[in-house]
């Protein structure tokens, strides 16, 4: 369960980054992908030691910030992602 929550929290944070700082997102995403296609597993392993309460707080904070970010983004804008760029509507369902 914790791996799923850390996945959601991590990618909520990076999705928000794609909204507010697309160039930095591209750099960070390239660095993450350079370590291999198993980056979801690596992210889970990095956060596995977080206590449940801290993990839940991270997820709640990240999700609230992302929802706020989506409220301000132009729906026609293309957002960078780990694959092809996408619209905000596609981004909402990508995780």
C-alpha cells in the first residue's frame, strides 16, 4: 500500500512541476529516465522507509497543490511528461 501512495505523491509533485516549471521538469525527468525504465520501482524503494503518517501527509499536501495547479493552467496548453507531452485533461488521468 505504501508503495502506491508514494507513487501517487511523487508523481503529483512532478506533475505540478510540469505545470509551473516545464523546463526544470524536462531536466529532472531526463535524469530520472537516464537511470533506467524502472524508475517507478526506484521511487517506491526510496520512500519505503517513510512512516505511514508522513507518507499520508506528503500525499495529501502534494494532491492539494496539484489540484490547485490544475485550476490555473490553460486547458489548451501542452504539458511535458515522461512520454509525449499532453493536455491537462490527459494529464489528470495519466497517473
